[in-house]
């Protein structure tokens, strides 16, 4: 047996020099790990909750321009969760069970967060883009040139999307039609207003572009301020119940022992007087 192991080791050693790329592909620990993980991913994909989360994450990765395979983190997360659950069942330790379930149930939240990154990015870079285009057209650039130059000036999500839109326009797709794709992912008032007003401006040949872009910027800021006010109001309403529960819980924790002590004291006093 020892001779066989030595022969196999020597063979792998020689193989690593003769066919270095093939050796790295099949025998490198990292490659072996991802190969096993890939098979586990295919198995997990039969479960609806995993499959739906992966599909959403994969779409988000595509929209964000992330080249990394979207299945790696979900498969790793579920594998770690199942290992913890297996340890809990094998050793009879419930301490491992809840973290294992938590890791597996965290997957949809993680996938939603990836998609939310893209949705936030569409509005976070919007006003900066409008301001820069307004500066460009004020400096004398034609509207199309200003849009193209500004789209190339940053790697943030909205700028990347505008760069794709300008490329589609060069292929003959109308600006309005190209930009309407963004509303499928984020239908905020700011984005919808920007698309409508910019499309109208472009269709009229960019007449008075400087003044109109400045007005668009001002209007978008007003819409953003209104949305932030509504968000603050929603947060305040959501905080009422947790605050109420915290106050009641604190009163119970502090007042409970006091009430019990006073009740016991009064009972003892009543017993003595009786």
C-alpha cells in the first residue's frame, strides 16, 4: 500500500511539471473546492428558495457588471449552513442548529441586497449626472456630446447605464426607448421625470438645453427632498412600535421584581398583624 501511494505521489509530481495547466485545473485545492461547490450548487438549485435567490443575485451581478460567478456565495452559504446543521444532529448540540438555519435563510436577504444595490445606484448618481450635463451644455457642447462625455467620466452605476444607452442610440435605438429600460428596475419619481424631460429635450433638437437642464436639476432636487421627507416619516412610524415594546419591556424588567417584593412584604406584614 505504501509503495502504491509513493508511486501515485511521484506520478502527480511529474505530471505537475509536464502538464502544469492541467494539474492546476484538476488538482489545485482551490479548483477542487470550486468543482465540488459547483456540483453542490446544481443540487441546491432544485430547491425553490435557493433557485429564486440565485436567479435574482445572478441578474443583479449582470446589471452591476460583476464578473464573478454569482453562484459561489450562495453555494458556500448553504454548504456552511448544512455543515452546522449536520454537526448539531451528529453531536446533539442545538447550539449549531440555529446558526445553520440562519445561514440558509439569509440567502434571499443577501440576493435582495445585491439587487437593491443596483436600484439605489440608479438614483444616487442621477443628480450628479444632470449637473455635469448642464455644465457641459452651458459651456457650449451639443446635448449629445455632453451626454456622451459625462457618461464616460465615471464608473458609478448610473453613469455606466447611461453609457450603455448612448451606445444603443448609436445603433439606432431612440433615446426614450433606451431609457425606459431603467424604469423596470427603479420607478422612482426622480428617474421617471428625468427620462421624460430629457427625452423631450432631445426630441426637440436640444433647443435651450442649458436652461432646461438647470430646470431639470432643480426639479429633481425638489422631488428628492420630498421623497426624503416621506422616508423620514415612514421611519418615525416604524420606530413607534419597537420603542413602545422597549419601554414596556424595561418597565416589566425593572418594575416586576419591585411589585413582587412589595407584594411579598405586604403579605408578610398582613400575616404578622393578623
